[in-house]
C-alpha cells in the first residue's frame, strides 16, 4: 500500500498528487523514486481482432473488442528532478506499431525541456490525448495477431474481464421484481441483452426444472419467449420440414442447442449441492426432450447404440456417411448393418435381411420412386426421412436393383466374389478366378471358394459338380 511522502519537496508533492488523482491506476515505487501507470485503451467503437492459421493462409478466429491492454508508462525521477534533470521515461505496449513508441517518448521528453518543472501530470495527459487522437496511426483500424494464438487469447480475455467489471459496477432494474441491483448480482442474456437479478432467475428456473419444463429455461422476457415459440412452430410445420431447401444447420442451432448458455445456467443455479443437482436434472431432461423431439420430426436421424449395455441415443448429423460413433462408449458402427464399422467398399446394404436399404424400408423407397415429385406420398416421406436422404438412397437403390438384375442374367458373365462382394467379369482365361481386391480364389461356374494351395482340384475331382469344366465357356473353346 502506498504511503504519502512525508516531505514537502516538489517531487514528494507531485507523487502524492498523482496518487490522489489516479488512485489504483498508478503505482508509486516504495523508495519514492518513481512509478508506473497504465493508460486505459477503452474504445468507443469495437475493433476487430483476428487470428490466422500458422501459414497465414486463412482466418481461424475473429472477435470485436472494446477494451485493449493498457499502454504502460514507467517513470524514474532523478535526484535533481524537477528543476535540473528530466524524468526518465519508458513506454510499453505490444500493440503499438514498432517505432512509434520511440517517437512518443521523444515528444514527451521535449515537454520537460519546455518547462523544466513538474511535468508528470502533463505527460500522462498528453499520452491519453495521443491514444485518442492518433489511435489508427499508432495501432491501426484492426489488430492482426497473425498466428500468435497466445496474443489473441490475451486480448479476448482482457476484453471479457473489462466488460464483466463494467457490468458488475452498473446498476440494473430487474424486469421481474422491479428492484435495482448491481450487475454483480444480475445476469445478462445474449444476444437480446435483457437483464434480471439472479434471485428472480434462480426461483424461476428452479420451478421450471422441477416441473420438467426445461424448454422454457431461457430469457424470461415476453418478446424472447414469443420469438422462441414462433421459431418452434415454424419448424413443427410439415411444409417447412418437407421443403427441399430446408436448412438443417439453422434448425440445429435454433432448436437443438440449449436456449441458455450452460455456464450462465450453472452460475444462476449456484454451485452448492442443490444447484449442482438442479443442473444435472436440467441436462438429463433436456437430452430426453431432444430425443423425443428429433424422433418425432426426423426418425432416421436418431439411432440407439447397438451395444446392449449402452443406453445412449445418437443423433446423426451426417446422413450421407454410414459411420456412427456413440458419444457415450465411443463405439463406431455401421448404421446399415449395426455392426462394427467397416470399409465403405463393403456394401452391407445388399446383405441386410431386414427389408431395408441403407436404413430406409424398401417399401418406402418403392413408393418414392413410383410417386410424382409433388405428391402427398412423397411429401410424407420427405417429412419422415428428409429430402436429401430419400433422393440419394432411392437413386442408389434403383441403380443397385438394375445392377442385380444384370447380375442375374447369366449371359452377361458377371460373378460376385464370395468374400468381399466385388463384381468380376471374366474376359479370358479359365474358370479358376482370383479376386483382384481380396485375392480369394473361387469358381466362375458355381461360385464356391477354391483351396488357395490347390485351386484346380475342384475341376479334377470326379465328384465335383464342376468336374472337367475348367475351360468351359472360355472364349475360343466353343468348338473344342
């Protein structure tokens, strides 16, 4: 703690005066030889701060801030200050353009040469004026941190701390109880900006969570409530969900994300045992509500984990990929066959005996292909599965169906590898086939596996159904 200088020297009087004016903003050295002060850089208009990729080819993060770390002035007062010797000055600010700090110091030193008297207050005032009048030339209209992530995080964190301090010291009138409280006892919702005292919010949210109405845990302002109901009603309508231009990302951001920041909810409920229990109950109920909601609107997007001991329900954001990863047990499985995930080159949809194709009932795919584009039957299926999924899967099903018909035509000469399902057509050679993908040996006539070490025995054994058929059907052998 600073104690006033106990002499009436000009140096002592000046230090005492500065401490009275700037308070905690200034620090006087214990030996009264000088001190340092931070010049706040609080902006009227936010400035953009940018973080780039390490090779600086694209932007990773951006944020607009109104508070920047202070410009620090360090001053040392020699024995003959203020009449015979000037103060020693040092400026520090990592945001000021290189070279400008030296120019600023030179200008401040000249101030003492003009008066040769007490100049510290004038120097501090000049610095404040410089930063206000010449901000763009000293720092710039935007701050590019390059790939320096630590600098970017430092600037963002400093702005957040200053903004919170401003909020904590401001007085607000709670819109629920109509009493005035400091911001430190209130919470502000984003992006609406509505502010309520924490006591009213806790009582309100506590009742909602205990009653299971977790979807109402958001800003209690009537306008925000009406806006939420309007958005929810919009996405519950069949014509919205069946629209080919349906924006699923917008739906996810507006209705699948908690309507209150979880950190804010934790702060309001408190960190005692009751608050922690209420928070856990909110999370559990919210997830259950989301599962029921998604199952109703998008039944094919919500799948259960195949592991019998895992109760997790997984929401599929990517409907194109068959890969699904359980968020609880990390099990990676194929959504079509429900077994451990395998390569996309293995099409398990043709092995599925549940009368489904890639998770969609074949009956529904047939209806989709037979119906007119704007018919009620198609709209119903579009609502149930989504337009993109039905369009893609129905076309793949149609092509596979045609391909299987072609495979069934023996005149085409197509065979399927019994191991990996690769389709192979013999162009020449004998009936001992080898898959080019998994190297399995099999018979081109009957399709069974052949012994890897003795593949020709199948055609030599008199009891074999393909006895003597090693060259049967081989081009050029018709007349032999």
